[in-house]
C-alpha cells in the first residue's frame, strides 16, 4: 500500500523533508506500526521516532491514536505534541 506521509514541526526539521510517498509493508496496520516501521528506515528516522509515544498522528486530517487502523488512508500526518497559547 502506498501512502503519503506528511511531517510537521521538529519532525520535519530533523528528517529534512516535509513529506514523502512510501510503500508500506503488509505488516503495517496501525499508526503505531507505521511509526515503528519508519524508525527502521535510517539513522535520522531512528532518532526522530526513538520515543514513539510523543508522536501525534492524523489520518486523512482526523486525529488518530497509535492503535488506530490505517486502512485505506491517503495521507498520514506525523507531528510532535502541540502547545497552546
């Protein structure tokens, strides 16, 4: 399954890219699976996703928990916790 992954804030800065299209393996079923998979793609990914619980996600612009199924998502956004103000 191919999906567009969009990165925001320090996730974007540390990876050096705002988005990418990825072909995901069959084993990636949830947001948590995706984050674990991304952590295997190289040193910069491993560093960004070393503490997965701090990463927030949205599937097709709807906030999603780590145990939420990706399904036929067109776009998944990953970002750090947001602060108000």
